[in-house]
């Protein structure tokens, strides 16, 4: 089976991206916000996909941050296959080039810097670029991993290993990794709130 091909990044980009994170609202505040304010607060939890927050806000109120996160993940998984592939294609490669490109979102930049990808020796940077090309050529979308769960060496090993998998398996794994990434991002954006929805 040939791998699906990525089109233009941000295929579902429907509004202006927020570039700064407001002071963290509580879950109760998120539940009570106007739809546009809710989307603005959580637009960058999923990479270049404010439509995820737009879809999830229709399911409010949420009893927990976990319930909110599940709703956001379901917004992704419920899309047609070709749209989910385009969503995956909106994610940047994990590479030294991406770190230095000036095009990463603030979240992606911090995540990739945490793995030291901006400080790779030239030989390692070139190896990572080759591995990324091989992965994308085989699967049709970029390698996606929650870098905060790996050492740098572990990330290289994971990329090499996952390149050899079947694309269907990798598609599922990419979504699983996005679950980890978005969960960490969401936790950074929601303040403490002891009130639960009845």
C-alpha cells in the first residue's frame, strides 16, 4: 500500500492563531467562557489545529481536565481518514533544522529544545534528517513523538524502529503520541480548580 501524502500544512486552519498563552483559566472558567474565548485559550493544545478546541467546546461542561482532553482527542479521531492524515502533516519534523527555522510554535520549540535537538552535532543532525526523510517516504506523514518521554538517543532509536513498521500501525502510534503531547500542553493551560461539574 502506498503511503498517504501530506498536503499543505494547516488544512483545517480556520482562524488567527494565538501566539501567546493567557494566564491559565480554571476548568470552571473554561466551562463558562464564550465559545471564542474557549477556543483562544486552547487553540494551540493541538498543533496548528484550533478546530479541535472549537469542536470540543460544544461538549461543555466538562467534569475534569481528563474529560476535556478525551473530548479533544475524539474531535480528531472522528474526522475522516484523509483529514486526520492532513492533521498529522501539520506537525513539524523533530530536527535541528526545525528548531532553527523560526517557524515552530512556542510549544514545539520548547519541546524540541528540551530534547537538545537544536544543539546536535552536524553528523547527528544529518542522520536525523535522513531518518525523517525515510520515515515520511514510507508512511506519508512526519514522525511524531512526545519528546519529553525520551532521551535523545531513545528518540533516534524510536525513529529508526518505527520507520520499519506498517503504516497503519504508525498512524495509530502517531495519534497515541499526540495524546501524550496534547495532555501535557493542556495541563499547562488549565489552572487549579476543585469545583466539579454536577
